C-alpha cells in the first residue's frame, strides 16, 4: 500500500502538499496539484482510514444498540443502517441490549468508548439520563429509536439528555 510519504517523494514535494491536494485545499499551485494527482493515480494511492480516524478522533463506524437482533423491526433497521454506512465507506457495529434495562447504561458507555462517528439507540430502559454524563464521549450524532409507547409513558430522562447537549435526537 502506497503511503502519502511515498507519493510526496515520487513528486518531490512535501507530505503537507500531498495532504493539501488530497483535501482539495485551494492553496496548492495548479501544476503541483496535477503532478500530485498523477502520482497518486500511478502509485495507486489509497488513503489510510486509520490515519483519518486518528486525526478526527472518531472511527469510521456507526454503532447501533438494539434490544433484540432477531426482532424483524430492529433487524431491518440494522440492515438499512449497514447499507447506508457502506455507501459512506463506513462500517457498523451492533450491540444487543437484551432484556435487562439496568445493563443499558454500561453497554452504551462501552459503545461510546470506541469513538464511533454516530450512534443509533433503541432504548430498553425508561431513563436515558445517563447520556447527559457521556456528552464529551458522544459523537456529533446520537439518535434514539423507540417503538410507540402508551400515553403518559413519556421518557423524561431522554428529554433531559437531549437538553444536556449529547446531540441525542439530532
């Protein structure tokens, strides 16, 4: 696998110039841009996804946490999310929350420690206030999925988490 350093050496420019070309920075002279692009094609340069994840602090992954993988409703959601992620050159990880609501906070914290780019949660507990404590670890997008619940069965903890700035529901 060709590295950015090898492309730079091949064209006799700095790695920063190669990076700027790759990121479409307008500060690169047109002739240098053309030489770098030609070298990238000749050397079959493919960007390293781990390097991008290191720079952004997020892995190219969407994490889903669902109650039951065998439930057709959640299986369809996982399948659709996987197709969308694949189209964005990302992968998915899936966590089964099971049936014990007391396990949900720790399972979600475990997901967040892996620094995904996004999280989709189908909560099993009635209180997601723990998300407010996870705001620094949460990605820019946290979505919650829930089946319709009975009138008066609101989820105040989830609303508090949304107001707390976790990005939930955006």
